[in-house]
C-alpha cells in the first residue's frame, strides 16, 4: 500500500510533483491545507491533494479524470490529475476572483436584481448543462464561487464527489442538502439545485438570511419581485427533492422578467396590502371591532389643536447626540500579534470615501484614463510602511522559504525587494493564518486613494517633487538612483502613510488592464479571465519622478522579481 504525502505536512514554498518541472506551493486556500495555489513555470494552478481518510485513491483519480471533460465559461477548467508513489493531486485553473462571501458583504440586505442575475445567470446555465451530462458540482456554497467583474464562476467543480462523506470541513453546512446528513450520502444534481437556491436567497436577502430556517423564516414578500415570483422561489427553496427546481435557467428567467414588468398578481393593490400586513398586526388589535377602530382613527385625525399647544410643542428643545458608527469605534492603528511571536505590519485606518481616480493633471498615459469617480463604501486598514526585510524574513524562516537577496544594501527596516507577486500573496496568506484576520494586497482603488490622501495633484504634496518627500531618481534624497532607503525616512502623507511615492514600486492585487474602460466604480479587486499581468504602483528609487505619481500604473508578470519592487498590505475590515 502506498504511503502518500499527507497534506497537513505541506508548507509554503515546497516543491511537489516531478523534480524537473515541479509545482511550487504559494499559499493554502483552506485551513486543512488540502487545497493550494501553486506556480509551475510562471503559471498559477489550484492543486487539491488526495486525503486518505476520505476515500479510495482509485476513486479520487477516476473522479478527477471524469471532470476534465466539462467546459463552460462559468466553470474553472480542470486538468488531468498527477499521480506517483508519493504525490496524488488534482489540478485546475486559478480563477482569481473575489470570494462570493466577501462580495455579498457589500449587500448585507440583499443585492439589486441586476447584480443577482449577473452573478447567477452563467452558473444556472452551466449547472443545467452539466446535469444533462450526468455531472454535478457536489459542494456548491459561497466559498466555491468567485466573482469576476460581477459574474459568478464556480471553482472546484466535482472535486469532492469521490469522497465517501462530505462534511462541514469540505463545505458550508448551511448548504448541505438533507441527503448529505445520512450515513450513505446521495450525491446527485439535486444537491446542486438545493445549493443554488440557497445562493440565490443569500444574494436576494443578504448572506445572514442563511442562518434562518429556510424557507419558513423568510419574509412574506420581496420588494423587487412580484408575489407570484416570490411564492415560486419559496417553494423551490424547500428541503424536499421533489420541490427543487428542475431547470435553473428558468429560475433566472423568472427573476429577469421582474426587471421589466412584475407578473400579474391576480388581486387588487388593497388586498395585496391587507394580506402582507396581516401577519404583522397584533392579534389583540384584530379583536377590536371595525367600528371602534374607525372611531379611534377619526378622533386622531380631527383632534383639535390650539396654536398655544402647537407652539409649546415646537418650542421643546431638541438635543442632538452624535452616535459613533462601528467603523469610528475601531482603533486608528493596529499592530496585531502573530501566533509565532511578534506582530504583523502596523496598519492605519482609512475611512470610507469617494474620489476621482486617474490622471487629473494631463501628465499621464492612456492607461490612466478615463478619469472616473470611485466609491469606497467600507473603510480598510493599509500598512503605514512598505513591508520590510525584518517582517518578510520572519515569514520566510517560519515557512522554510528562501529569503530574497538584498543586493548588499542591508535588510532590517529597508523594504523587502526581489519578491514576485506570488511571494507577496504568500506573505499575506501567512499573515491571515497567523492573526486569524484577512490580509491581502491593496486594490488599485485602495492604493490610489491612500496615495492621494484627498489631493488631486500629481503627488500628495503637489505637482513637483520636493526634497524630504520621496526616494526616486532626482527626488532629492541620499538614496536617489542608488538604492532603497529605510522605510519611513521621508515625510508621511496626511493619512499617516510613508513612501507612497518612490522607494519601491508596490505589487497590487488587481489584474492589469490597458485603460479604465469598464473599471469598477466601487472598491473591489478588478480581475479578468486572462490575467497575464498584475499591477505595480508608486514608482521607486530607480525611477524618474513621473513614474511615482499617484495615478501612474504599469504592469509586470506575476512571477517576475526586481530590486525596485516590493509591496505593502491591506487588512480587511469585515462587514460591520
């Protein structure tokens, strides 16, 4: 019997697979370390490792080969599995989108219908196509859907269908159909239809509605849907397999019809109002006779009011008490402890804002246009300084990763250099694991707002560089065009952030796009199905001043490294 490598022993930076062209593990995607993002020859992949306690290796391989046949734009492609005496894992493409759980956090009370349709239309069509070919996802939940430019894409399609038992470590328990709670789990397309309806309800009403008893605890009506449509959705959301929709595309078609004209209710507006309000009225009030209730209403309407009484009411002093929002109560600066000792990078709180993004001074290139207004509805934390060698070396030592070269300039508080986008992502994943919070690279929106600090000039301090504010070629510092300088050696901007212009250019979470045509107008990671390049921002010690402007953006392949590239991190504030 083969002793396959145990996923719990896997580490960031480890080589797996063949020796000549191995996969290099970048960061785990789950707490069990069974699913990883890995790099092979400059291309990212998702690896899912065989778990011996979940079933037979033969079933794992047969299942992985079976699902390589499925092709649809709403499903990330699967590739043939890898098998040797040591390694057994399946392989699929990296989607790179925003997790659906995170995306729905922007809509705590439910998303607009056009957003819901954009998210789920492709998923519905993909599931119907797969079901017709006797294929199914099997563990559909919020974590198995990524959002790319408002479109939902399923990941890990069929990846768990070889398992003897799927449990709450493999999928969100709120999406488990009743048949998964039995000793002999029945896996079929019906499980997908159950999960789809729950995804739909989470999108229509907000993710927290999943903690209720569906559908009995759901509201009587929906503000954007006709009563006829809503009653059908409630019926399709029941636990019984017989009540689940047979065609998911039809579900979306029904919702889309409500964008234009809700279907006929078959009742008057007055009757609709009465029926909706009935359950809200206290039973004791219902017992009041209609004549007594009418008399009471008339008395209230025609009750006489003297001018003196009115003046007394108007003269009452009004005391306005400003209540602090949950965001305002958060600390201004965080420096969270790491499980292995020490602290994460110090991060500064940035409030919600709206600003103009792009080249407002006509100094820039076409990729900085058009200038557009962007909303940051929720605040975030961003590191005061660029990540230093001290901070990155601690991560490298903890994970057995090779430490990057410092070019002989020194380590310590100098910004880490010679790191790829994948290295930076691995560091943020490690921070998340160490702190129990969510760290990532900044979005372009977050970075530019943080750099501008409410300015509309080329640099936060004006349109021309000044000594003491930046490290670049001819910026006036002792390190210009020579090397990096220690972080924080120049003045901070009004948001309390250092080195936003110069020192090292900084890796960004987003895919690179040639212009802002079609760019998001609200803060989110801007991704693409074909993400060959990532964004760099801020210029460096090596670059001329123009490259360090707030609006400047340029691209690089995510596996490349340079002595003038580094990064800083964002600590996500969860929905308050």
